C-alpha cells in the first residue's frame, strides 16, 4: 500500500479543499399562499404540502 513520503502541511490540505462549499439554498413559492419556502417541504406559513393541509400553521 502506498504511503506519502512526507506529511502535507495544513495550508496545502486547505488549499485543496477551498472549493468544497455549501451551495445556495433553493427557494420555491408555495402554490397555496405564495410564501417563499424550500422545495419538497411543508410551508411554514400555511401548513400545506402538495395541496393538502399537513400541519396547523403557527401564529
């Protein structure tokens, strides 16, 4: 099994990992109330998901 001859410095390892970033959060509009929400999630404003009430909205 191959092993590195010398240890890589922290800076060299971190330079390689500079492109590992979190992407932007996707946002979709709720078809029931029009509020912005994450896709494939229950709307926190009205409590609907796929046209059906799932939770009671918090007020």
